[in-house]
């Protein structure tokens, strides 16, 4: 993967995250801000952890762009404190209310990414309903990359995003499986 892809994707990620942070600050009880030096790389961060993964896709003709957003399970209480004003989910299996909260935060982050892509491509992309799962990141990635045939031939682009929630620093990873045709439309070389 070329350096251009990383640099261009870094710009898309920054623009999307700035938009998402503005929206989160409008609707949340807490204050959100960006941690500097968000990382963008052609491969995901190798660290494995118990994750909450939100997965969905958008279609453009026959092409699909697939997105997966990962938070550490231990950070859900920080996210909930910042978003709704109180903490929940300290351990164990998430309840539906926690899944809904994570789905909403991920929707804001990923829809911001989709909006930036739409503006750059001058097209309309509509996301599927997000699916939320709680499992080790390594297992989730294996399912997304190996067990889902539509992702096998795509370019994987990863963004590690740092967010400050009321003084608590957390990170999330956004993995995007991009078809070569979409990268060409974005004028990004592979």
C-alpha cells in the first residue's frame, strides 16, 4: 500500500473525526475532544483485547465498503459517562442498553466517515444497520477478514483514533475494507 493511501486516508479520518466530535459535543452531557497524532496505517494495530465491535457496510453499485469500529470493553463505562452522564457496564456481557449506546456512538463516528467519503466521491452512500458484538478483537477480525468472502480482495485501511472524554483518554480503531474501484474514485493510489 502506498504512502499516498495512508496520507489521504489520514486526512479523511481527521476530517470525519472532527465532524463527529462536534456532533458528540452537541448531543452529549460530557465534553469530547481529539487526542493529537491519530494514527492511520495500512494494517490494524496488532494489540488484542476484549472488544466491542460495531460492523456495517455501505453500497455503491456492486461495490461495498465495510467498516468495523473497535472499542476496548473496559472503555464502555467512560463512553457512557461522557455520552449520557453516568457509567454502566463494568464487566461481563453487555446488555441491550449498552449495545444501543455503543451503536449510537459508532453511528456518529462512522457516519461522519461516510459523509466525508460521499462529499469526496460526490455520491450518496447509505449504511446498513450496524451490528454490535462483544468478543476478542483478534476473533472479530478473523471473522471480518477471513470468513466474510466479500472482504478478502479489498484493501484494509486502519485508523486509530484518540478521544478525550472529560479528561479520560480512550482509543478506538476504525477498520475499512475498501474495494480498489472506490480508492480509484477517491483518487488514492493503492
